[in-house]
C-alpha cells in the first residue's frame, strides 16, 4: 500500500482494508531525550502484534516481536541525537 500516517495503536483493517495481506513498515523519528541523569536508562517497549515483526533502531536490529509477546530493550547506549525506529510487521 502507499505510505500513510497512522496514530498508534492502529489496526490494519482501518488502515488498509479487510483484504490486505502483506508487510507493513512503521517508521517513527525522534530526538534523543535531554536531561537524563547519570545512571538513568531509556527502554523501548513494543507490544506484541497479531503476527510477527522485526524492530530496528537506526537500521540496527533490536529484536523480534511475535503474537502476544512484547519486546523490551534498553536502548540508552544506542541513542543518537536523531533516531529512526522501524518496525516491520
């Protein structure tokens, strides 16, 4: 399907229609959090989709998600000033 904006959480049915079967890539850009104290950590939590997916930060794999299984990753050391999170489902 063509690129579109989605407000998360989002359901494929509403975005692409009931007949859609295939892959979708969700992309989000964000800045590195400011004001973190020494020892503070930043975690990314991705809830499990109804299928399976791959999670990347800055084109580097963070892990996989599967139906009903969330992914929780400490991304503190991987953060850049400008970041791109991609989840392909």
